[in-house]
C-alpha cells in the first residue's frame, strides 16, 4: 500500500511539473515605474492561472528594438513581444509575428476599442499583428513654478512664443535653460512636430506629404522649420544632443528645462518624482502655418509566430486589455486607454492632468492628426538616418539644406511622394 502511495505521489509530482508553463515576454519602453506596474499585472495573471510563469525581459529602451530584432530573427525562446507603431512593419515583414485576426474575430474586446485603434493595428498589409493597449500623443508639459519666476504666464501657445520664452529662460550661468531637447533614442517625432508646424497643408494620411502629394522636405517651409529647431536647441543644455527619454524627464523634473514635448506615459513617472501641481500640460504650440500636426501612436503586445504557447499568450493579451487592467496600466503608467469603458469608469482620465490632450482633441481647427508611413518597409531604416543627419546639422557638420535633400532622396527611393 505504501508503495502505491509513493508511486501516486511521484506521478502527481511529474504531472504538476509537466503542467508548468513559462511564457517569455519582452518590453520596449523600459523604466523602473513601468517595470513595477508590469510585474504587478503579471503577478495577478499568474495568480489566476496556476502553473503559469511569465518571465519579463526588460532591456534599456534605447537598445530594446535591436534586442528584439536579434531575438526573433534567431527564433530565441520568446512568446510575447511589445510592438510599437514604429517597429510593427519591421517585425511583421520578418515573418516572426503571429496574425491575431483569428483571435480578434472571437474576442469581445474589439467591441469596446477606441475608434481607429484596430485600424491602426492593421497598418501592415491590413493584418493585426498586435493588440494595442495604449495610445500615445505628444503634448506640451511645462513647469508653472519655474516659468512664473521669469514673468511667463500662461505657457507658450505658439512656436514663436515657445522660442521667445525659452530664450528668456536660458541662463547657463545659473544652470537654467528653456527647451527640454531630445537628441538620441528616436527624436524623429520631436523634429517633425516643429518642422510641420510651419505648414498648413500636411496630408492627414502621411506626415511627410503635402496635400498635393509632394514631399515636404523639398518645400522651403521645411528649411524654415529646421532652422527654427536649431534655434530651440540653443536654449537647451549642450549635452542634450545625447539625451534620451530618461534624461529629458530628469531635466524637466529638476526644473533645468521647464518646457517639454512628451507622451502621456510621462505622467506616471512625473507623479512618482514630483509634487502635485508642480507640472501641468497644455496643447502643443501652434506653428507659423497656423496648425500643429500630432500623430496618434500606439503600442501593444504581439505573439511570436514560433511560440509554442500561442493560446496561452493570447489569454494574457486579453487579460491585459480587460477594462480593469487597462485602466490600472494606463493610470499608473500614464498612457491613454484603448478601451472606451475605461473613460466611463475612471474619472482620473478627465482630470486637469490631461488638459493638454483633451484641448487638442477638441480643437480640430488647429490640431490636425496625421500619420507616419509605417506601412512602408523603409520605415525601419528611417529613424536612424533621421537622427544621425539631424545630429550632424546641430553640430554644424552638415547644412540643413543637405539634410533635407538626404531625407527627400531616402523617401523618393522608398516610393513616397508624387513627382
């Protein structure tokens, strides 16, 4: 009898062990706060699914995309991949992401997604390779306590006002500067927000085209915008040419640079390290073209095409996008929710903190949302070229005219723009 009991215990142990499943998951936008929130959500999922373990990989943001490309190209063990709008085409074209269409067709979540989110997920060849869990739109963050010391109130409403304010704020001898510059780690959106604000005819379907179908880089207004961007750089610390996201946030929190363009995920970080009321948001400054052209970015989770646990990975994606978890994720991390129900159940997203975004969403005359050519496979090569050439311009090693010519040639070769 004892022998049978022993055998039974051994068999049960083997059975339990065999049912242990580990999902490997990698994030892109790594930060201490974000990782903490992710780990909390993972713990809740594990508690609801005994025998499941999720291993979170958290590389530095600046190198995360490269790490993901290397891992999936080599088909290293990986089940869940964070996919951003800017990395979608590159990853999907490698054939390493699973089409989520069969899962989405059966999911109740799709009924409650913010309009346009699912269409955005289908950017690459009309197929959803990720389930977005957050929306990202840049707005103006500012420090009322800092700018008021220099007689500035309200915050800048136009790009010209922004430059004037930043020049008045810049006092290097006391460590005070104006603009919170982004030099490295995908500064593309920062450059483009300034440059396109000099236009009044940007194509709503493509940031780099005018409504007549021609590339913006060959228009004199693009040169005007780049020269303006150079002037903004002069109001930032010189070493900001090497700043990424973390350096931007730290400089803003310390008050060194009280004007910042950033996404809503910055809110969660600032709430952790700053006192309530020491920062506010406002709509992006309007350019000389009478408009501003923000883009709606998105990020979410995808499943590798070679995962051995596809159904379980999808179960986690659905859990992550449930209204309660989506509200928690976006509230703590700072992003805008993708589930419409969240805006009804959580008053936080109607608070003053989000004024910059709500004001832009309501002012359709001055804020025209546009899109990046994410479906163009040349996009994966664009950001590095854009960053390196812009750095050469800022260092005085390349003329702005030559940079614009380089950019125009790149996109012509990629088939963008009417001749």
